[in-house]
């Protein structure tokens, strides 16, 4: 008699874009980058725009020159320190053609799935990692997908893969991070559940009608699952 | 009444309400200093804002680091993890056994022929997940032997693509048949860390390598045995860096460069896995 085993799946969708830093961090970055610009070397326009060329003329016309130093004038707020057409007391501001600047446009990070609160979509919360949670109607309990390991199974990750295909169909592309299980979960019936970590790369999870599913981030998982269960999987998320 | 003064980083005397140096000729040295202030010990380190060499290190959100922290680190830990692992001792000279009063004063046992000493491989934990340490870039500009000005071109080229100030490389050997003499400038080199390294890696993996016609992939066999990976970029690849691409007519010549990516990985295989996760194309043929 083979000891019964269960295999679970930690199927995640990794962040699609870099998250926006916290407001305090943004302020810190802004301060440091302004300080860096202040200390930066003068832009060598003589290197990029050769003397007497049309491009040099166009570039020079766009620039706002510094206030020139004049020995006959008393500068109350400090004398200009002009070198290569830059006041070295300040950061150098280089003005480019307006069309060039307009090319970079920030796109919204809130997607259509976010506004509709479509928890079945993979395009929600693109700044965070999402994990697949399922709710079988027979059990009526949200948890990570888990399957019985058949006696003739070749290995845990094969069993996990077969289980995922039988539950969610064949129309997705996943990558198994490692054959090593990421964790063992304890259950009341004393059957250990080994968690295999996977990433979804492409496609959709399409289960039967009697299975509910959701792609959720860590905070949302906490609200959906039992407290004891969340304590066990918290470190993995 | 004195109004708000703009600070000059070259001199801070103005802030204190004095001129600092004499501006009325004849100019003499009027700044009082002690000789001990001129020693290296008295100079503030570069990390201090009062130092002349100060440069802010963290100026923007690091995308590569964020990706590493969010996704890569936990994956690498699981990938490299082996259950009940113990330290694998590296090859090194060991004392002779058994220890006798005679053997204590004997030289230690040499390694077998053609084997280099290697480091111990410690069990993989969350403390030693491989990460990028630094990238050293070396550019040997061969045409600089004929035309020594091209060594400056190589230096400026490295400065453009890395954003850091490179150092000169001088010839050490005397090779009369190549007209090479010791002391001739033959190229430039630079080591990048932190933000500059992250920027360089993302430019390389997102803009340069995908468009390169010559670069195939990082071989599945490469590495120096300590988790450091070397790769080469040809002079055509260099022109794909956006810093050079938009002003190609300014560059009479570009040069091949050698990169060495230093990682904290214990084996080459782990280092290659890390690079693959960072977006470098790595060949699938495997060697430990």
C-alpha cells in the first residue's frame, strides 16, 4: 500500500511592469537626481554639434543662455560662474525640439480588468504578482489548486502538471521553476501536500463549470482563505 | 542684510560671508591651513556630500533590482536548493595525515598536477542567493598602436555606453614586430556597479543583444569556475547602443569590448541561470 500524497500548485503570474515607488521614495529619488544634475559635468555640445553646422545652429537657438558675468555689475546673489555656456552654480537644462519630447508618453497602469474588477483576468494588477486560487463547488473552500498523486505517478512535478491540465485545460503555457517542492502543507487528515512552483507564461486557465477560480495578489488571498491555511502559505507569496 | 546665497560647490567660503581667496592683486595665499589637513586621512570620503568627489548613488527606481527582488531571488533559491546539503570542500593544499611530530614541520600535500585550488561550495540558503556584483569592461583598441589618439576614442566610447569615467590602459610588453612598446596607450577599462550596472544590463539585454547580428548567446560552458561569466561584444554591436546610435557620424571607429560579469554565485551554472533570469540569451547546453 502506497502512502497517500497530495501535490499542490503555486501558479503565479509575475509582475508585468515595474511598480511605482512609494511617495516618500519618489521624493527621495527626485531630490537625489536633482542633486546629481547639479553636480553633473557640462554637456559637451561642441562634441555632438559640430561648429558651423545647421544642427548646431538649431540647437543653440533653443537653449536659454546663462546671465553673463560683468565686472561692472554687483551680483547680490553671487557672481555667475559661466563656463562653456553654462552657469556652473546651477544644473544645466538642455532644451530639445518639442516633438522629440512628446514622443515619450506615460501609459495608464490601471487596466480594463482593474476597473471592472475582473478577478479571472490575467491582466489585472500588472504591478504585482498574482496567484491562482480555486474553489471546487463540492468543497466550497478557496485554496491553491491541489491534486491526489496517483500510485503510478512518475514524479511530483508530472503529477502537478497533469493535475493542472485536467483542471484548467490545455490552452496555457507554464514553466516549472524547480522539481524541488517549495513547501509541504499540513492538513487535518495527515496527508502531506507538496507545493510545486510554476509561472504562467501564456494562455488562459479554463476550468469546468463546477470550479470557480481567481487570480489574486497576496492581500486578496488573505481575505479569501482560512486563517490557518494562510499562515502556512504566507511565506511563499 | 545678506540675501539667500547660491552655494558654490567649488568653494564654500561665500556661505560663511567671506571671500575665501584674495581677489585684489597682488594675490597671496591667504587661506590658512594646517599641513595635516592636506593628508589623505583628513580628506572626507567620497560618500560625504562635502567631498569634492561626491556623487549621489541612488537617484532613480532600479527596475532590474525590483525584478530581482520580486521574482528572481525566490526562484533562484528554489532552483539551486538541494535538501540536506553539506559543504563540499574545494581543492586545496591539505596538511599531511596522520599528524606526527615529524609531519607537523613538513610542507602540506600539493594538489594533483593541472588542478587549480577552488573554493568550498556551501549549502544554498536564503543568505547566499546569487546576485550581480559588478561588471568589468575592458577595451583593447588595436588601431591605437598606429594612431595613439584612438585610445581616447576608446575611452570616450566606454564612457558613453557606461556613464562612468574609464581608466587608460597602457601596454606592458615590448613587441617590436607589432610596433608595441611599454607605456603606449592601447585602450581603456572601467568597472561599473550599482545603478550604472543596472542601466547597462537593461540596455544590453533589451536594445543591443536582440538586434545584434554577430552575438549568438552565452555558451552553456562558459565561466571561470567561480561564478564569473565573460562575453564579447564586437565593434558592430557597440554601434547599437542608443548613446552611439544617434550620433554615429561622430565615431570614426568603434572597438570590440570584453565584459566580465562578476556574480556572487558559487558555481558557473548558477551564474548562468542568474544571467538568463536577467534577460541574457544563454545556450541550453549544460556543464557543471
